[in-house]
């Protein structure tokens, strides 16, 4: 259905346009704003006899996802402007019918599923994101490799886990690899690097040791989330400066976390040192600090030693990895209307591969679901513990858990009217 909205002065033009657009075009009665809000979820397209600024302010709170939003065209002076959704064809039709000039807005997207994925994983993208996203949207075969099993949102059917002759390959991993044509690497920040050094070691020496994590450990240094060391090294200039240098060259920041020798000595490591124990009171700094730091930033997720210690120029480094696990978002929908949902709730629903809830709750968010999203009536905790990205939706403030869940749990409460 196409809604043609106009004030009193332009209702005649609106009625004439509706006649040209066909039997599925209607001219709703009453003021424009409440009519648009009332019919938004039922419309395939809208034509607004409003200036562009007013039209943008009117529809902005209603926009959810470019894949599901209705096409919106505004008739402003001598122009028919495509504002939102797949509106270019409609803008041309309106322009022809009203003898206006069409203003179409086809151009590169800034919110492709890949851009969202990079943001969700707190990752760095290495490769042409726009070209890869265009290949996905055009239906070309794209292979996605996810060796660490990150929980991902629903993706198009042409994005597959294996195969030959793919237009693009996407690799989600924290391990280093040489750049290749038509390969997009997404590098999540999963690593905590433990650092130990003798007193007076330079930042250059620490940086050279870090480079060994790439050269010998096979890790991508863009995946570093934090650094860690023993507390007596917290003000070691070489370590502090090297951490700052890493942030400068990578356009990011990373914390330097410190632990007492007693805390580090309690951690089992594969390469303990009696020399370090006699000097600092712990058998390991680099490996133990990496593991302690990873556990601190993991918030309950499992960790592993990704690279055992490397020693160079009186500096020792090691890296621990925070392993991904399933994600469970407990999402409150409020009273149920689209305009009463929070932006965070809608973002979590789009992020899910599986949406769980009553038939009524799932139906209320159907317009937000990506193609390929599964829906279930129950079993949200089990699905998340199995590694999936799950959104459990319910009206009101949202669902709750009866028991702990071995997954990353986020709570997005809904607004409830009393």
C-alpha cells in the first residue's frame, strides 16, 4: 500500500497522484503526522507533500532498517525527492505524474551488515568493506570463515561457510595473514599481551618483542585489547611508552593492567622461571599477566594462552586470547508499538541470528529481522550456550532468567506504561 499524505491545500494534487499510482494508493484523512505514525508499519511506500526538512524530522523516529523501511518520497517545490528506503523508482513515477524533477539518492551505504559486524565485534577491517558488502547485496557467492566461532547475526543465504569460486572471502580471526585480493579480514580485539622486562629496557626493545608475536606467534597486533604486567613494572618507562606507541600506530588505546606478584604466582603457566621467581616472587610475568588480564576483561568467558612467551633484548612477551561464546540479549519491547521501543532494543534484535519469544512478541518485531533469522518459541538459554547470537524478546520490561547461563548476557529493559 502507498500512502499519499498532504495538508488541506494540496489534497487535490495528492488525490490526483494517488489515481496515477494505482489502486493500492490511498490518501489518508486528517493531519499528516498522526496519520503517518498510525499507518507506518502497514505501508510499502509514502509520498509526503512536505518540504524535505519537515519530512526528514517526521520520519526520522520511525526509521528502523533500510531493508524493511517503506520507501519515502517528499514533494518539495519543483522536486520529488527520494528520502528513505528503496524510493528511487517511486521518485521517478511521482516526478513524471506531477511534472517535477526527480532527486534520487542511490549511493554507497554507510550501514551495511559488514560495517555493523565490525562495530559489534570491536574489530578492525582489513580490505574493501564496501566492495564486499556490495557483492553480498547483489547476491554473489561469499565465503565466510569464522574459525574462533564468534556469534554472528543472520546473514544472507549467499554467504556460506565453505566453497570454491567465491566473489569474496571474509575471515574473522585474530591471527596474522598476508593481504589478498577479494579477501576481507575482520580482526576482533581478543588478545591481552603480557609484558615483562628488566629495569631500564627501552620502548624500542619492548616494541621489537611485541613484533615477535606477529613474526613468530602468528598473531595480528591489531587484535590487542589490553596489556598486562606485574605491579612493580607499572611505571617502567619502556613498557608505558611502548603501550602508548601501540595506540598511536593503531589509532586506538589499550589499558595497561597490573597484578601483584602473588596473583601472578598463583597462575599455572607452561614456562615458569626460577630466576624470575627469585627476583620478583612469581615464576612468570608475561604468560601469567596475559592470562590474568584476559580473565579480567573476559567477564566470565573462557581464555587460553594464544602465544607462549618470547624473549628479546631483556623483554618477554606472551599473549592470551579471550574466546568468544554465545550471546543472549534479554530485550523488553515495552507496550509493543514500534515507536515505543528503544534503539538499543532494535539493535540487539538485528544483531541476533535467532529471535525467541511468544508468537505475538516475535510478530511485533518481524520487520526488524534480517533475512535468514530463525524464530523460536523457547530455548533461548540453550541456544546461547551453544554459541548462537540470540535475542529473547517479550513485552513490557523484558524476559528474565531463572538460572545462570554460560554465555554473554545483556539486558535491554523495555519502557512499560503503568
